[in-house]
């Protein structure tokens, strides 16, 4: 995949090693004894300064195949975006773009679920909680800003573009405070050489009326026939409808 060198198919002969590194993340893989040694380090290293110390490495017995596939994947639990001074007046629709972190799924021989060795998180995420203390859920905090155009985003190899639209269908000004993104419902597409998630389309109708959140393909953001790189981890009707508008602050004030 262009611009994302770690993702794709890699042939590593028996006894040889390969290094995949970006900034403060490095993954060293060695083919050995019909299996694989994996050594993850929180620093950037190169093949030139690679040492042969695999004493802390994980070993996976897989058989005779010398092929590994590195596949992108969104995190396993939702992400929570803290709005950065985003306001939407009544009847208006706001579109913005986020950068979502990617995991690495490693498969041997063929890229299929039964051949997955492990899933790696190259970006360290912070645990958080979304919702009320008695009726919430665990999530990861998305500690990034928002952008008005996808062209403004400078993506790392471990990030994808996420388009978001919020339609304020309520008589008042909304301030986006905490938006939950259920990444398990999202598809990853390849668009113009970059990974782009499903569109998150939110319609807010007020605190006492059921609102909606949908995760969809959009011609405007994905093109005519985009390449589907990764399908959603899971899609259920309940997850699609569960939006928890705990994340939006209503600034409407009733006049006396």
C-alpha cells in the first residue's frame, strides 16, 4: 500500500529478520524454527543498529510459511473526541475531519482471521470513560484536534482520516464537548492512497428526543468505487443507534 510501508505482504526467509520502525515505535520480526519472534520496542531502530538479542521476544509457532501480512485495523473499543470549540447553530450541519489511530493485525501465510498471530497497538492510547458513572462504557481518549478539510491532515503511517458530520436539528446552539466514535462499526477504505473510515453522520434532535448516528459509505468522501481495505469488526442495529448525546452541550436558553 503506497505511503504505508509496514502494511502489506512481507516475505522473510528462515533465519532472517526485518525491522518496521516509525518515530517511537519499532517492531523486529525474525523467522525461526517454523515460527516467528516478535520484539516490540518504544524507540526507533534501524536494520543497521539491530542487535541479535531476542531474549524478550514473543515466539509464535506457525509452520513452514515464510510470509507475513500486516493489516490495518481500527481499535477494538470506541474512541472519545473532545470537541475543540466547535459550535453548531440551529438547522446547520458541521463537517470536520479527525485522525484516528490504527492497530496492526499480523497474519501468517494468508490474510484471514484464523491465521492472525497478534494485534499490535503502535500508538499508546489513554483509557477513559464515556457516559454516566453507573451507565457508561470504557473507551480510549482521542487526543487530537479537528480539521475542516482532509487536505490539511498530515497522517502518520498509523492513522486514518475520519469524516464527521453533525446536523443540529434543534432550536438552539450546540457545543460539541465529548463525541463517542464507535470504530467497531467502521469500514476502512483506500481513497487517493490514504486510509479513510466510514462517514460518521450524527443528527441531534434534542435531549428528550432520540437522535441518530450512522456509519456509512459516502460518495462525497470515498469516491465512486473505493477499495474496501478492512470491513467493520462488528455491526449491530443497537450499536448504530446508541449515540449517547452526553457528548453535546445544549446552549439553548428558554426565555421567560
